[in-house]
C-alpha cells in the first residue's frame, strides 16, 4: 500500500501549474490541521467548563459536526498531490514505462469522472440547504443551537472542485509521460518501492524524538 | 436483474479495481455510484429514457454521503488520536518510555527485546498508528539490541511485531472505525482493547524469553540498574500514564460518574501531550508540520470512510448484507467453525491489503453475518451461539478482526510494518525482517486462539462498564 | 409498484404504523403495491427529507426538531406546554396542522406530501441524583432535549445538550448530561431508564413531531386503486400504533417500580411558573419569527389551540 510518493519538478508550464495549485492545496490542508487543533481546544474547554465551572459549552456537538467536513475533506487534493491515498500497488508496482503510465492515466481519468459527478452531487446537497430568501440563507439547521448547515456543506463541492483540477494536471502529466515515453515525469506522484517509501517515511520522523 | 445480483456484480467489480491498483477510496466510491445508478435504472425497467433520471438520482444520493457521514462527533476521535501520535514525538515520549522499560525489564533473558515489546505497548497508549510505532522503535531499539550482540533479524522482528500493538491498545483509530461501521459503542470497544493488547504483549514477552533461554546467543540480559535509576526513569514517561488514566476515566470511572465521552478523553489526552511538547521546546514550524501530517493522514482515512460508505449506501438499496447474513445463518456448519473460516479469510486477505481498507470493505457484509450467526443483534447470552449477548459479540468480534488486521501488518508479501523497519535500517533487507518476525506468527496465532476460546479476556473490562 | 420507506433505529413502537401501512397496502392490492421498510440503510435520519426530494425513496419518517429550518411551519407542534395530554389529541392537532396550506407549501419544496404523524407522548425527564422539583433546581442542568423543548429548558437556566438518541445512555452514564427528555418507549429502548433515579410524571413539557411523508411524484404515479389503498390505510395504521403504544404505557408503572425509579410530581404552581417563563416567551418569539418570514405563525398556533379545544370537548 502506497502511503506517500515523490513528485519531481522542473521549469515547464505543467510543473509551474503543479506548484501553483500546490500552494492552494497546502493552504486547504493547513486549514484542516488547524481545525483539528481547534477541536482539541474546544473539547478541553467543554470538559473544563462542565467539570470545574458548571457552565457547559452550549451547542458543543453542533460545532464539532460543523467542523468535521473542514477536517476530513478540505485536504483531499493535497493528499492526492502527495500520492497519499492508499492503494494496493502489488500489481501496478510491477509495471514500467508506457504500460505504467497507461495504467496510471486510466486510473486518474476514472477518478476525475467520479469526482466531477460527486462535485455535482455535493453541490446539490449544499443547494438544498441554501435559500437566498431565508434568514441566514438557511434551509437546514443543526439540532441544538440551530446553526445554518450550508457553510459546512459548501466545503465539500469546493474541495472536490480543487481535486478535480489536480486530477486534470495529473492526466496531463501521465498523458505526457505516455506519449513521450518519459522515465521520470514531473508533476505526478511516482511509485516508489516499498523500501524507498519506508525510507521517506522514516526521514519524516527524523529529529522528532 | 434483482438487486442482490447487482450487488454481487458491483462488489466483484470493486475488488477488481482495488487489485488493479486504483486508490481504495475512489474504487469503493466508484463501485457505489455505479451500483446506485444500476439499481435505480433497474427499478425503472432499464428503459433508455429513464437512464438520465437514474443518473441524477444516483449522483445526488452519492453526493450527500461525504458531508453527511463525516459530520459526526464520534468520528472526530480519529483526527484527535492521530494528532496525539504526532505530538508524542515532539514531547520526547518515545525515548523516555524505552529508557524506562529497559531499566525495569532488561534483566530477564532476552531482556532488551522484552523491554522493546513493553515500550511499544506503552507507546501504543499514546499512538493510534502501528506503522509509526514500528518506525520510531526501529530507530531507538534496534541499535541498542545490536550493540550487545543480538541477532539482527530477530531484533528487527521484535520491533515489527511490537509495533502492531498500537492499534489494539487505545487510542486506536482502527477501533473507532470498526465502531462506526458496525454502529456500536466506541467507549466500550476502546476499553475492550486494553486487556487483549496487554495480553498480546505478554505473549510476545513469554515467547522472547523462551527463545532466549533455548538459544543463548539471541539476546543476553542487561543487569545492573539500581532501584534509584529505575524510579528516576519514570517521570519522563509519566504523560503516557496520564493519557491512559484519562482515557479510562473518561470512558469508565470506577469511583463514580465517568468524566465525559471518549471523544473528550482523546482530546484532553492530546492536550496534555501538546503541553508536554511545548514544554520540551516544540517550535511553531514543527507544530505546523505536525498539523499538516495530521491533516494528510486524517483526510486519507476519511476519504476511504466516505468512499466505502457510498458503497455501503448502495448495499443498503441492494440489501446484500441482509441476504448474506441469511445465507450464513442458514448453513448447517457449526457457528464456531464458520467464525474460524471468516478469521482465516481475513488472514489471507490481509496478506495483500492494508488493515483499514480491508475492514472497511468487508465489514458491511461480514459483520451482520457474524451477528446473525450468534443469534441476532438483541440476542441474550443464554440463547446465543457463542455464549454472549449481541452487543458483547460485536465487541468480541471487533477485537478479533482488529487483531487479525494487526497480524496482517507482519505477514508477507505485504507486511507494512516489516517494510518500514527494513526502510529505516539500510543494513536490513525486507526478507531479513520477515524471517525475524516469523516466531511472532506463532505468538499471534496463540493469542487469537485464546481470545476465541476465552472471550472473557476481551469482555471483562467492557462488561464492568455496564 | 414497489416503494422504499426510510426510517431509522430498529423496529419499535415509533415505527409500527409504517410497518402496518406496508402490510395493509400489500393486502388491499393483492401484493401489487409493496412498501419495503428500511431501518437506516437508505439515508441518515436527518437527511430523509433530502432523500425524498431527490427521489431516492418514496416514503420517509423524520422529526421536525432535527432541522427546524427545513420544516419551519410544523415546528408549531413542538412549542412547549401546548397542553396536549394524550396521543389521540396529538394525532388530531398534527392532522389539522398538516392540512394547512402553509405546511403543504413548505413540504412541496422537498417534493414531499404529508401522510400521517407518529404521535409521541409528552417528553418527560429521567434524571440522575437528587430529584429536581423546583425551577431553581433546573439551573445549570445538562439536559438532552431537542428543538422547542430544549429552548424551554434553556429559558429556566438549563443547558440543552443534544446527543443522538442512541448515544443518550452513554451521555448519561458519562455525565455529559444529567437528564434526558424522551417519550416512554425511547426511555425503554435506549436504556436511559436503567440509569435513572427519578422520572417527572406530570411535567409534560411538550413533545417532538415526527411526520411520515411521501414523494409527490411517486404518489401521483400510483394507480387509482393503489392510491386509495394507501390513503385508506392511514387511519387503521394509526389505530394500530395507538393500541400498541397504549400497551407500552400500561407497562410503564411496573417498569418504574422494578428499576426503583422515583416518580416526581410537580406542584401546579411550579408548572405554572415554568410555563410563564418558558412557554409564553417561546410562543411569542416563534410567532414573530415565522410572521417575519411570511409563514402564518399566529394562524398555525390558533389552529392548534382550536383543534385541541374541540378534541377535548368531544371526549
Ligand atoms: Na494505540
Ligand atoms: Na500482510
């Protein structure tokens, strides 16, 4: 199972677009990480308030539920850029050259079709909860404190649109590698051997203990 | 075509996509979406002018799932548990716990290896991820073992196996995922993980001591630590104890009312480790890295979760789990034999798949079947096949499959923990690690056998919690 | 014709009318028209209206308090202390409100049409610790109560904390809440009664309103015979529901005794005080809020009260 992979860079338009989009993706992923941190703070606040000050935080569950899409979905394109979505590479790992790029290309084209469909579906889900004529534009609200739900529903199609852009770049990258018969194409995550990958993971942990 | 037939075709197609190397989350979501289109279209008699309607309804139904399913308070445990693990590195907890384990346990035969197992078990109490645990201890423990003349392969095997304890002993992302999929009480599942996790560690330790007594050169004991040195090693490892105590007290307080939900317990644990890391001088850039890594891992897990849940939504319309459960419970074979076959199937599947993907893909169908086998979700212990009530069976089976999933982390050809250990140590090949970890297959088989034969090991703690 | 009905949880008193209507419809059409009841397989409970709107399934149950902004008009039925005292009255007021054009119009936004209600008795509290018998006792109380009921307790200083019904037992055990407001069947099926020290017998603060709806397109696509079978089975399904719930209520006192749960009776003065503090401002705020959005709040509220008076006079 591939966890993370290397992405090469050069001065081509593709690579520059890749790095440009990466800035946006990193920003989104950071929002997700900060939201996890806030989740922790919120829980400590809620417990502390309840245990020590007899003033529990109103709507605690509503706030957490509203935060979860930010945590769980905003970083989806960043993870795809890094090759971080797991897969079984026991077969694909055996392929080399054009056969490998063809297989990768097929896979990202299918994922793009899926994500375009889901972007639409998630937008429709948002749209049902959004009403320009209603107070706070809300046609769906949370159970305890009546928070409008549309902002957290909107996160999903936005994040899905960004990963769709990412997939377009990857189609370009793999397509180019397939046509030109490249060995180390830029802007796409390269399959690493299990050992290379473990090494990279270990490096990440360096200096952390 | 009837829905169950559609269900089987789509499930087969999904497994094919996964084997061919499509990212698991998207393969599952794709299968679910295609299945939904198919089932809605079949409902309208597969008329061509109805295909557009079926597409729209299926896409809108699937499009609800990501937001709907991730907006859950219980699932918020996962990012918190992941964050604890990353913060623990900065808090210096790994070194501290290994040092303490060494001073307390290294005097027995195979002493350093035993200490490593107990240190990984201790670290498991703050880490939710097995692979990370193996990577960390490959750096800390292997060099020390080699220094005093341990067999290289054996030392690597100890670390790879010890790493697997992290998912059984809470906090554990994988136990939370199991609880979500099967809709059972997260708190009780986490509690249930403690004893089997500690039990696995003890079985590992006994195995190591046995090996060390038979083959003298495997690992000499390390002696000479004074009691003063032993106690001096404890304070640095204290946050781990604090996290364990907090999680237990949040879920089940033996002295009165518990303190809160498991979610809150996880968050307070993370906060303590965070304070510890800040105290140890963690910088803002490091915090940013930890948050990005947490986000990446969290998103990876959640994408699989909602992807699989789109597939599960389709299964709901196809009613495949119901049909499978009916079929399993109609078999004449003894329930225990069927259960053992299911566990063996997991062992085989796990040779090729990672733990979370494997559980998410199979549980929606397998879990209802196991529950039906025991006599249903609300069966009493007296009327059941395995001698336990429905909810208890859910907990017991959960611990069994998680232990199976952990076992798969050290079995060839895809044993992630072994890859990681070999990756960290350039002087070790993957084959070396697989060879060294082989004795632990026996230990795991024994552990699983005992957990099957004596469910009380799993169920005692959660049954105290009411 | 084959319909799917999306409900949640497990089969219980609360879903008996849906099971019954499926049975009746199939009988009356000789199996031509069947309804499969799915417990959570088709949708999350808070998204059943979305599923109806999409057309993913044809029938669904939901509760108004789960998402007030999706169904503003019927939240009138969740206002605290309306004075509804039994299930028959609950059926009558729900039926009247569901027939109001403002409700039909709002439901049409979801492509939904009201079929019947799922009448619930008053949501009395179970609690741990010393019984709370005065308004002051409610101060700082962490109560699991949703919608209008939650607001009512908030008005006297309590903190509404919504955990889902399936987490209510845990929340009680872990001290996240110290009281839970449920109907009797839910106190039984979610186990909160096992954790309780006391139950408020006569607080009767209000209830939740959980309609069963059908998808308009699917309803209109039915043959005349099928539609007649469906519409004609509503009364019988509700009668079955009431009879079934009645048996459960008869058992209730025995259950309290077995579990050693104390019955707390409030004095009329305390209830009047609670009503003045919680019900009157909540009602005024609700009406003002609805009128501002073009929903006839006053008219809906008056309709409830009139129907209730008529119902009580006729018995
Ligand atoms: Na752990
Ligand atoms: Na394996």
